[in-house]
């Protein structure tokens, strides 16, 4: 049994470019996307019973991290897809790990 990295390719739709993940991960904006997602694990969870109203979305979080529109689309395909929704519909605390 061989375990493969996923995703092993990234498709940048606006550019029409398919790129190996290893190659894409070396690009500063893609690296920032991964770093921003990993930082979610360092954030404190919301207090028990906290209202979800006014909670930032995953899209708002990534935008506040300075991600370019190029990788916002990529992040939507990679991360939000895991939650079966668009990043604009996924609450930030939903993805904290």
C-alpha cells in the first residue's frame, strides 16, 4: 500500500495552470495559505455557549491573513470542500483544530 500526498496537484483556474503540489508549495502565497490554516490550531476555542452570530468566516480569516485572490480560490477548493461548503459559509470556529 502506497500513501500519496493529497492534493498532489493544484489547479490555478484564473491562470489555467496545473502544478505539482511540491512546486506550488514553494511559492510564497501558497506557503502563506498553508501557514494560515495551521495557525487555526493555535487559536483559542470560543467560550462554551458563545454566539455564532458575528463569527468570522473562513474566507474572512484567510483574507485578513493577506492571502491573494489566486490562493483564496485554491483554499476554497482544498479546505472548504472538506466541509461541503464555500469558505464564505464556513464559520471560523468550525475549522479550528
